[in-house]
């Protein structure tokens, strides 16, 4: 059986990554009714990533 190798690179977020990281975070933590339940218009995890980046400049949050 042939096994393919994955080439994975881990690095800190860069400004050009912000939008895609937020899209991925929102998609990963969304499920039917979740956004409505939270009352903030998005999953809490998405909001936390956004706020920690904007308020505190924590770029290593999303590796």
C-alpha cells in the first residue's frame, strides 16, 4: 500500500492570512442553530480569534 507524504508547514499568521483564518474558524465551529444561540452573529470561537488578534495582537493564536 502506497502512503503519500504530507508536507505541512506551521507558522505564525500573517496579515494576508487573517480573512481565511476567520473563514475557516467560523466554518469549523458553525452548525445549525449555533449562531442564533450565541446571539453575537457568529460562533464564539470565531469572535474570540478576531478579538484577540485585534485587541491584543496575538498572532500565534492561529498557527
